[in-house]
């Protein structure tokens, strides 16, 4: 399931309209996102949003933030440290892939 499909499904499960959810999600300047922007996100017509908005979607839709980062193709801020050795990153991704495969069994 894509980022947009996940947001749409969670919104419907929460019993919210696009207009209702859009009013709850605030941009950096404090203004709400537009229902059209949310519609575009849900239909995967836009790239997944910033960390600021991801946090709010997770809270409002009761979704795990790490899962939204995964669907958005982003790394959480605490993992964006550029001092990791390439070998360590490679080992971590192998373990991550293995864990996901095992969880699907």
C-alpha cells in the first residue's frame, strides 16, 4: 500500500472527511493544509510531506510514525546522522530486510 492509500484508509477508518483532516494538519506557518493538497497526497499525485506534517498525520490518524517514514521513503531525523560508516548502514539494512521478511511468514 502506498503512502497516499494508507493515509486515505486511515482517514476513512477514523470517520474523517478530507476537509476535516486537512483542517487538523497545520503547516509550519500555522495555517491548515488545503483539502486539495490532502486529496493529491491520498491519490499519490504529490510526494510525501515533510517531517513536520508526517508527525501530525501519525497523531491524527493513530498511525506509527516510523511506518509513515517508511512509506514516505524517508529516514527519521534521529537516523540522518551522516557519520555512520557505510558498512554499518549496509549491515543495518540487511537486518531490516531480514526482519521484514520474517515478519511476513
